C-alpha cells in the first residue's frame, strides 16, 4: 500500500513533499500520491521544497 507523498494547500494551491516544513501546514488538506496527480488537480510545486 502506497502512502501519501504530497500535501496540497487549499488556499495557495501549492503542493509540498514530505520533507517540506509546510507539509503539514494548516491549509494543506489535499492529499496526492504523486506529482502528476497534484499538477492535474491544478496545484503548483512549492518554491522551497521543489517537489
Ligand atoms: Zn514545500
């Protein structure tokens, strides 16, 4: 079973990888298993963790 690799911020529409300090941010309620899934959902990669 695969775990969740990315969290997407519902407000800023930015997603983060597991190592990012914003991974568990307050608005990071969208869960993605891969990068493509996040991008297709309209999210952009975080500028800090660069997922
Ligand atoms: Zn990040």
